[in-house]
C-alpha cells in the first residue's frame, strides 16, 4: 500500500514534533517551517516549498504569527484535493475565526497544539459550526492511529488544557515579577505543595514563553477580561525568545525529546 | 535548638508536633481546649502505631518519640522553647493575642513562627515588640506527608530568622522555600488558575466536568483533574482560600471566585466529605 502523505507547516518546534510522530507511524512527511534557515528536520522528512497535491492530511501549526497562519492556511488549501482534512492549531485563534480564511471550512478542524504536549496521551479537537462530522471522525481515527486519545471540546480561545496551563504559567510569572520568590523556589513549591508534574515556569520554558504569551493574549482579546492580561515578565520573556529566534546565528530549533 | 513549642493541636498542629518529635526534638504542645489537646495527642499516637505496624518505624523508637511529646494546658509552659510554631485557628484576633503573650513570656532569642495560610505575617509581626523574630512557616496538609514548607519573610523578619527557620524545616525532613509575605504566598496563589480556569471552562460550556478532568490528567499528566481535586480538598475549603486571596489582593480580577463554587457551598455539596460535590460518592 502506498504511504499516506502528510503536509505539515508552521512554527518550530511544533512542526518537528508532529513530523517525527507521523514519520514514526509510517507516513510520508512533507514539512515547511515558518522561520527559514538551517533548521534541522529529522532524517526522512522532505522539506517543501509548496504543498503536494498528493497530500492526504494537511496540518497547520502556527501559534504566534497569525498573519503567517492565515497565509499558510490559504496555501495549504489551494494545494490539497477536496475532502482532505485540514487540521490547524487553535490555541491562539478559534476555529471559527480561521474558518473565515478558508474557502472550504467543512474540512477545517482545530487541534490543541503546543510544544511538548504531543508527548502525552491525549489531544484536544475543536470544530467550528461549519466543520463536517466526517472531518472530525477522520481526525479522531488518525490520532488513534498515532497513539493519541482525542477529546472534542467547544471551540474557544485556549481550548481546555492550554488555557489552564498558560494561566498557571502566567500567574507564576506575576509572582516571580512581584518578587514573591525565586524561579526555582516557585517551581519547587508547586511540585511539592500541590503535586504538579512540573513547575509552572519550567513548563513555560518547555512550551515556549512566546507561545504562552500568545495564548494569554488571545484569551485576553476573546474574553475581554483583565484576568488574562499577560504578566509583564511573561511579555519580556516572550520578546526575548523572539529576538533570539530571529537573530542570525542564534540556535533556532529546540531539542526534541 | 532542642525544644520546640507547638500551639494548637488540630490537624496541622498535631501533624507538625509529630514531625518535630520524629526529627528528635522535645515538643511542648499547647491547646486552649483540653479536648482538642487530648484528641490531637491520640491522633499522633495512632499514627505512630500505624507506622510501627507497617514497619516504617521501630516500636522502641516510636516509644521514644512519644516520650518527646508533652501536652501543656498553659501557654506559659512553652516559654522555655527555643522555637515556637503557632498553628491555632486561622483568626487574626486569636493569633494576635497568642503572639502578644509569647512576646512577653519568651526569651528575646526565641523564634516565633506562624503556620498561617491566609493571614499576613507582617501584620502578625506588628503585634510583637520585635517583628524580626516572627516568621511564617507554612506546612501543607497532612504535615507528616507533605514535603513542602513555605518560609515566609514578613516585612520585618531578619535574615537570621529566615535562615534558622529554613534549617529547622530541613532538620524536620522538609524542603523549605523562602518567599515574601504576599497574599497566598506561592502555592495558594499560583494554584488559583488551576481551579479558576477549570470552573470558567465548565461555566462557559466548553467541556463537562469529567472531560476536563480527563484532559488535565492525560494531556497534562496531573495526578488529579481540578474537579476531583476540589472534591478531595473540600469545595468549601477551596472557596474560602480563593475568597481570601481575592480579598487580600483587593479584588484583583485574576482571583475572582466563581459562582459555581459559591452555589455548591451554599447547597452543601462540599465534595467527598459530604458525599456529593462535582461527583457523587457512595
């Protein structure tokens, strides 16, 4: 049987994480990252400029630059055949908003994609009012093949776990910025005092401060509530992460575990 | 440092006394209520007995530990302690009165620690002539099991007091983290969104209780989801902590409690202890 082909575009390291998983499960993988330059892609992944017409599944993984996300979605959609599902990271932009950017929102489905979360056993899905039941079912089956349970949640800024996790990380940034305790003390306290699997700041580091900031900003915009205002320290760290990733010569890819 | 005073013999006080005695200290335990004192000492004895039965503790050693614990019915009896940990009712007037007395009867070198989770260490320090020796020592429930102690620096607390408190926590087998006296300290503050966002996600109809818990367990690898955890802690207890942090932050919107919590408390659905919370228990 011919290998199924997945086309993955978006942010590093999400593209690398998803590409590695699909590759491991026997898919042919095409990938394009938002930042150009010498990003190492795992061996066996084809770097592409334009999505192939033989693509069976398209995945868009941009969380930070939403203008870029819009362009990526358009490029993916114009290349893939009708009926091919388009899975798009929807933690910083709702599926309903993204549906405005595509011609066939029936095949657009949101996924909860943040760096490092793919290591766990469940992925969240969200549909817009226009998403077809077939698209959702196809995605459910696909993730089952990839070894993931799925949870279908209502389309909303931050979905479920990214919303909780980023709010925790944001509060930890507020506490650190307010001088309540040192970074390691905050992480230690949360692990030992509440049995969290990781400290909120070490978790933010794993996800990326830029991503946490993007999720908070998106929630602040959607819910229009001050409780989602990104902590000043989070904003600083997000900016530092961005300048690091765009400065020539700076290491761009995070190590994939 | 050889003798430790513990004030209050409820769940926290008796647990702290037990941990201190196990670490080799002589412990003077005071409670204003004779009943509470008796029950607390019995709780410690029963817990030590269980440890012996489970072979986690030698029977002879348990006997030695028990002999290190002394119940007292007068606060004056604790005056000779070199370190006093107050774990009385979470009430500013009660705690203030205790610290005013301790300030009068203890040696100026005695360190006075409060196990408060919701009151200001700085405010309690202001009740004494020397706030430099007053410090927060926040244990987690149950103290015999939980490794963390928040060592809370009030506005006047000296570095020496912080260092000695952290050292005592380590000797008691705990991991001290030093933090500034701010509402909720570290844990009770940073943990708020875990419950607050889960309640909002529920209230907005984004996912039901069971699904949110499953997502947090499987996607986040938490041992328990937010609703299972609120049921375990007690929805009333969780609501009280949230309200306290919200009040002390002068109504900062990030800490605003959720109407779902309030309705559940008012209808007696308090979690496991009442048989009904977000889930139903047999």
